[in-house]
C-alpha cells in the first residue's frame, strides 16, 4: 500500500475530472439513451402577454411518429404543486400558482402552452407546427417602474398589483429623503431573519452629513449561459416504484424534494441523478417546468421521456440573472468617513416565481454596507412582476448587485471629496479581526484583513506609475485615455447555518452530509451531498480525505450526484461546497481515524491514548516500530474477526455538518482600462485581483474559479445584457446577439492571495466560486468612469458598450445624440428595452 | 435550433451542381461551408427542401497567379487565404480579412464563394472585394460570365446570381508597391460580425495620395463605396485625410439594431475611415 507522508491540501493537484471531460468521455444527460425513450418538444408563446382563445393539438397527433400532444388542462391534476417556489421573504408575498403548462394566459415569450411527445426530437419539433392556437394579445409590462404605476396591466390579475413583495430593514425615515410613491398596500413586509437588519437612523445621518451621494444604478438582466443547456430524462425504471430523473442539475437532492411537492409523488419513490453537468452558474438550481412535464409524461406513458432544450429555449426559458434598479444614498463627512447608507431596490421577478426568485435580492441585502464599518443602514426591496422570463440565482446571486452599488458609490464619494478612491476605502475599512464582528446590517463577518489585500493589489498594479501615465495622457489629449478602477469586496459564502437560512425565507437546511468509508483493500470512498458541475470536488475532496487518512488522492473515489448513492445532501450553489461539504468530509474522515485508533490499539496491544497517527500509520508513542497502517486497520475492521469488544465492523463514518456561521472571503481588485474616446471602445489592459478565501485546498482550482468568475464579471460590466423590445420580445435571443466575451476580449489576470483563516471551521476555508462576478463589475465601471471623469462623466450603465460610452462622451460634450429615447426607457428597467430592427 | 427536415445531394462537379439546381429549382440551396446557411436553417429562417453540397469540389479550392490578378477558387476556405503566401505577397488585404472572419472553426469551414454568394452586407469579404474592384466568375447552364463586384451585390442578401448559377472563382488585382491597404473592422468581440467595417486601398504618389478606393461594411444593404471621401482624397496631401473622412457616411443608410444605432454607425464609419486610410498610407 502506498504510504503518503505528503500533504496534498494546498497543492495544485491536476483535476481528476479533466481527462474524461477533455477527451469527450463525459456522461452528459443527453448521452443517456434508454430503451423506448420518447422525446419532448415545447410549444412556446411568441407573445409576452396574451389570452389563449383557442388551442387544438389534434393536428400534431396525426403526424407520423407523434405519440402524444398535451395541453395544460389535460395534465393539471398531475402537478398539484405547480412549479414550486421555496422562498418566502415576506408574510404578504404574492406567490402565483405556476403551472408547468399554462391553461388560459401566456405571461412571457417562451411560456409553455402545449407539448408534443414523439419518437425523436425532430419529429416532435415539427409537430408543434400542426398545433392550432389563437391568441388575443394583451399589452405586456416589460419594465419595473411601469409595472408599479397606477393602472399598469397586471401580470397576475388575482393580486391586483404587480408588486410581489416588500421587504424592509431599518427603514425609519427612509421615505422622507427618497421620493418614494405612497404605498400602503403591502406595508411592513416584515424582516424575517436574525441575520439581516437595518440599524440606526439613516435620516438623521443624511441630515448631519457633509456630503450625500445619491445615485441610481441598474443591474441589467444577464443570461447564465451554461455550456450544456438544460437536459432531463425521466424514466419509470423497473425496480423503482416511482421515477428516476436524470437531470443536468446542480441540485439533485433539492429536486427530489421539490419534485415530490410539485407532483405529489412520494419523496421516497423518486431518485434523482445528476450525471456529468456542464456548468450551471445558478441556472440549474431549480426544478423547471420541463422536468415536471417529462416526469409526469414518463409516468403517464410508462416509458422514458427526454427533453433537451436548444440554445434559443435556453435564453427564453432558463432563468435570467440580476434585474434590479438600485437607488442608493451614501452619507459621509468631508474626511470621507461614512455616516449612513440607504438603499431602495426594485427587483425584477419576471412572470413567475422559480425556486428562489424572491430570495435573491433579499439574500444580498445585508451586504450593501460592503467592507465598511459605519453605523446607520436601511434597505427596502420590492419584488416586481413583469411579463419577462423569471429571474433567479446567477453566480453571486444578490451579492454582485450589493457590491456594485456600494463600490460605485465609494468612487463617487472619492470624486466628490477629491480623494483617492483607495484612500476613501481605507478610511472606512474594518480594522483587521479574526473573531466574528457585526457589519452595519448585523451580519457577523468572520475575519478580515482588508488593508493587506488592498496594499498588495496597489503594489502589483504599480499604482503610482499608472496615475502618472494617466496624467500624461490627459495632458496630451490622447484619444485613448487610461482609467484605474478599484473594488474592495466581501461576500457571503458557505450557505449556511440552517437557522440563518430560515431567517432568509429559505426554510433552513443549510447543512451538508459526507460519508467516508474504507474498503477491505484499503481504498477510500467519499460520498458527498455536494453536487459538482465543474468545480472539481472529486479532486479537492480527495485531497482533504487523503491528508486526514494518510493515503493518496488516487486512493480516494468521490461519489456524488445520485440520491440513491448519497441519500442526504444539500447540493452545490452559493460557494457553499467547501466550507460546508468539504468540512463534512473532513469531520467524517477524522471520525474514521478516531475509530481506527481504537482498532490499532487493540491490534498493537497498547492503550488508545498511546496511539499516534501520522502519514497513514498508527504507532505506539515512544516505540515507533510498533505500528500498523491505516489500510491494515481498514482490513481488520472490515473482516471483523478480531475487533475490540462491542465494536461495529468497518471503517464507515458519516457527518452531517451544520456550520455555525457563513464565511466571508474578501479581496481587492484593480482594473486598468484604456478607453478609446473616439469610438467608445474599452480595452482592459490589466486586471489585478488579490483575493483572500482563507487557506486554499487546490490553487489551480481556485485560480480557475477566479478566471471564470472574473470573465463573467467583466462580461456583465462590458458585454452582456438582455435586451427586450417594448413588446417583450427577447432581442438577444442567440449567441450572435448576446455578447459573451471570449479569451480575446479578456486581459491577462494578475492573481495573488492573502490567507486569513475563517474562525468558523477547522480548515479555516471560506469559498471562492463567486468572488470574480462580485468583485469585477464595479472595478471595471469605476475604471471607465475614472478615465472619463475629466469630461464630467459620473456614471456609465452596464454593459458599457462602445455605443453607450460614446454617447456618454457626446452628452458630456453637450452634443445631442439621437438615441435619448433608448436611454430614457433604459433608465426605468433592469432590462434593456429597445426598438427592434 | 432544430432545422426542418431536408434532402441532401452531393455535387460531383460544377456541371453536376448546375444540373441538380435545375432539377430541384428554388426548393434547393447550394451548401458550401455551411456557416451562413446552417445557422439560419437551425433558426428555421430558411427551410430548403434539398441541400446540394459543393464540399467535394476540391478543384474549386485554389489560389492561382493570373498575371495582373489572382484567381481564387470559390471553395477556398477562409483559413486557406489567411495562410496563403501568394495572397500575402500580392493582395494582403484578402488574407488579412479572411483571418478576421469569425473564429478559427468558422474560418476552416467557410468559403470565399459562400460569403460572397450569401451577400450579407455585414460580411467583411464583400466590401474588401468591392474596394479592390475585383470580379466574380459565375457558371450557369449557358456557360460562364464574369461579374464586377460593383454589379454583383444588389441588395440585402440579394446578388446577381441566377437561380441555376454557381460562383466558381473570385478575381482580385495584384497590388503594386505603391499601394497600401487596410481593413478596419469594428466589433465588440473578435469573433463578431462587423458593426462597421472599412476597406481602404490607397495608392501613394510622390508623398501624397494618388487615389483611394474605400468600401464600407454594414452601412447599407450592400457594400458601399465612400465616393465623396475617395474624390476628396484623389491627389490630395496626406494631411487631408481627417477632413475627408468626415464625409464617409454620406449616402449610406445604416440600420439601427441591438449592437449599434444608425447614428453610431455613421460616426464609426467616419472615425474608422480616417484610421483605415492612415493605416493604408503607412503600409
Ligand atoms: C460564428 C460565426 C461568425 C462569423 N463571423 C463572420 C464575420 O465576422 N465576418 C464575415 O464576413 N462572416 C462571418 N461569418 C460567416 C462566414 O464567413 C461564412 O462562412 C460565410 O459567410 C458563408 O460561407 P460558407 O462557405 O459557409 O457558405 P454557406 O453557408 O454554405 O452558404 C451561404 C450561401 O451562399 C450560397 N453559396 C455558397 N457557395 C456558393 C457558390 N459557390 N455559388 C453560389 N452560391 C453559393 C449558399 O447556397 C447559401 O445561400 C461567421 C459565421 C459564423 C457561424
């Protein structure tokens, strides 16, 4: 047996997952072919809002190869729970019934009104054209402010309003400085959690302040484009009384529960398998209508049913991310010290509530104060229904929005006070700490050393010479101006303490499960309730188990993504996997060692207290020659021929770990951009990210997470944005129009780290999955505004496309631009509303 | 993204392709690299009943010396042109532009005959061939004809090609040592279609500008010559460029879409024309 004195944690072990992925041997859901399998296609609405006055599927049934065609009315009794929403953020939340197939009215382009099941996907798709529908188109609501206006068309008539919920924290006096419409309708939506609160008197802070920064920021909608679109195979498999659902999902365990709630199939009759999953970014943290339909039809027809969305459907019908209008007021003294902050958010729900839709903005609420230590904070959030695709979690989910607002406002404050943006941040930073410390919203940050990350980033950027170059370019009137943008962020990872999640309206259940077992041959199996879809848990969990058990990562096999193989789990999202699931593995492996000690003592005829364990070997203190390997012990435990009195056979230990707190990584990012003032094109010259996610298990994986996260953060800042026209048609409906940047658009990233362990878990780890999407957008926009500030430009909306930058320059120079119309409607919406071609 | 069902035929020769076109009529479409046609079929914007694949016609894949011009076979892939030495030496703008089309996989499949036949005004090669005053060789049931670029592109996605005709060759002039060129493509991502593109072929003469031929991409339904800039530059000193470029958008009719408004396209055409001519003069 291999002996392993090395420490694997902290080393850049190549990912175990990659050989299969890069050689095309992965097992995607669409690769699954079961005998008798049928294929589904969805008839989707071309209208954002319309009554269905006639629907006749009989034509489809006549086509060869078509097995069935169904309307919502025919299947309604199969889904008593509809598409469930698991988030309740206010006692008065308006939660519509979300029917997998609508019956009377369509509410967004892409809404499903009928389905066809056929022998293959082509036949199913063609048959949709034989379904006869008459629509009575109705005026849609496509932006949030219009949705809340008096007399607006209603997305869900039964509520009498488009307001889904109102959530407030620390609101005393929030209305007297904000021009808020008078709304008594949903008064006191109620703060539910112990972990989010406002405090102090923000009104008083605003009056006392030397300066108040008042700004409006728009978080445009973005598409979480996973490289593998959604896919599902539902199978009434023999041997299972109920159903097996293979799904390209981040959350097999949640799906099992939610599918049961939706269909009434008992939870114990459902098995969910997540085969290899090609990315999710939050978009696969949902039970989708198409999955419910596939399951219901598989049961009804008694044969497997597959549905794989195409990219057009992916853009119309998979959840969208972001979609907020943020009004923010930041009060400060002339020395830069913040006195108070208040925030009013409109959060775009879209037409229906998916699993977590109302919780996204709320879960980021307590992060608006960012990394700054001050006293007065208040926030109000309104969820708004629109006739657009539902929104939900997208990489960062609530935190990028919060970080953007405070980090943009900090730059505005610096400019207003004529201070260096780094200095204004420093003056408000928390002093370093390593014990939980409350932020202005009552969140218990775990450990910070902000000064260190900012200093290091400034050093790596060679800040002074950048400023000198900027000065030179300004003086010479260079058409290409240089901009330097900061963002110093923190975020919430390690979701989460069950109690705190309940407080956020998510019910609870933030724990994670692990089982570590040693086989008779000394090999190790780790079963984890996390469900990796690109994050490399097989590698990292192997490193953790290998170090604790003194074996090599190759000795360890990680099992995940099957509710039969891993009965309990809470899956993967919210940068939770390592800080919760990895810690569960760590504890379970330690339990194996503890039990191993007892057996070793028995084998070595020594007392347990005298047994030492190192490098996979149990030995007697003082006489190292007397030893047994952990593999010997595992074999003995398995055979159980000679175990201590009363001991259970086998090294097989489980841990269900509920974390005591969230974890809070932090970092300082500096973006260096070159802005071509003649064309509005922004080129990122350099991007420096110094992040602190606590001790790193695998630096290659952490760098990879940062690269991908930064790419997506930069994408939101510069490239990506959903555009709808005024009728609610998706204009950015394909990858031609929706601007996902590629490697040529991105700078080389300069990455570095500091290490400030979390006091919340024994490895001190925090999480890094979303750091990039959180830190990058404000750093990029701050750099552009920095470049253009001599022109008097104070803000540029995301994405800072060449046209938008150019128009800002035109406006600043007093030149009229013919596109004011577009900007006016843009102002009012998290989605970009434009005239179509 | 799931096309309507279609039949598939393989053309064994140009004559065979012409025959098949005659047989299936307007129900059919020629398939070259497929990188314009297949995407629109997947979006169900086109639903030809029959595809006639030119992919086997390796004899249409060549670059030959034609004396004062180069002959490029219609099935020559963008990638072939980007790495062809004769092209680099005599008409660099064609190779350079071929290397800008989409991404490497697009370049390996897409053909020069396909991009010209498709006639997309956002295509880069149509304006380059227009600025070069190149010509297109077309073969049909009644034999061969040679069409000037200026006559070939007629409207948005409409060319001079008859129903039963196949593009077989593209001819571009060899540029002499006094002639500089530039193709400036403005796009948000490197793989994108041009928001605006400017092809400039500029002849130098005794330290000033002799003549300039400038064609614009995505500024109207077809590639457009910037004639008033060309006139202003004819025989003009080098420092006349910035001023002359101000009229680059004259006579254009750019679209407004999600990428750019018409106004922004006009602005870009002016800036990009200035930069393209300056680059051509220095090359
Ligand atoms: C992701 C992507 C990015 C792209 N980016 C760009 C870009 O930046 N710039 C750009 O200019 N183009 C771009 N393209 C288009 C690309 O250059 C295409 O390859 C080209 O426009 C069409 O060539 P093809 O050989 O693929 O033609 P096909 O798609 O096979 O055919 C196009 C049309 O031409 C007809 N046709 C083809 N060959 C002939 C012939 N010999 N005679 C008569 N008719 C013929 C076909 O019937 C069809 O109607 C991009 C394409 C993709 C998919």
